[in-house]
C-alpha cells in the first residue's frame, strides 16, 4: 500500500535552509485578520496545525492566544521554537501527524490549518478533518485551505 501522508518528509528537508524557509516566515493577511476576529470574540486557545516554521503560531502567540503548534517536521518545530524564544513567546509545540492529534476533545477555540490537510488522499483528508472537528470546541472557529 502506498503512503500518501509523507509530505512532512519533504518539508523537513526544505526547512533546513534559509532559502527553503524563505516565503514561509510572514503570516498570511487573511489568517491575521480572522485570528484577530476570533480573539476579539473571546477565543483564547489556538492550534496551528501543520505549523511549519511557525509563521502563524508566532503571530497567534503575539496576539495573546495560548498557542499550540503541531507539525510532522522536527526541523520546522525546532526553527519555530528558536524564533519563539528570541521573541519571548510561549508556544507549546509538538511533532505529530494531522490524522492523530495528541489533544483532548474540545481543546481549542480556534484551529488553523493553512496549506496542510490536502497533503494526502481522500481517507487521510477525511481523518484530518475528523480530528480537527474533535479537538475544536463547540462554536469554535476553523480556518483552513484546500486545493
């Protein structure tokens, strides 16, 4: 059986160089806008699912969210943790897969998954969506992208 949830391996290689991280360090404007709206509406706990090198997790922490970040790339997580330490930001980061989120049901007010959950076949995408639904609190906000 072919695996279709292996994109994190390519990203692990990509994140090792400054050139590979270029273009992935500034938060997207629409993410910043919706995260701000969520925060104004009382959202306190956020998950950046597929955080990469942390561009959105760092922004979320800067907005005052209790921020959690998960990615399959150990290199991306390490880079984000270094950036967070330099900026004095607290981010709880974990290496893991989008299909097996290591969080309790209803843990998050806001879940962001930018350019992440479409890295897989139908079964993987469906499992990732089910996991997002499981960890999102009732009336929570999910923001994601799909190709």
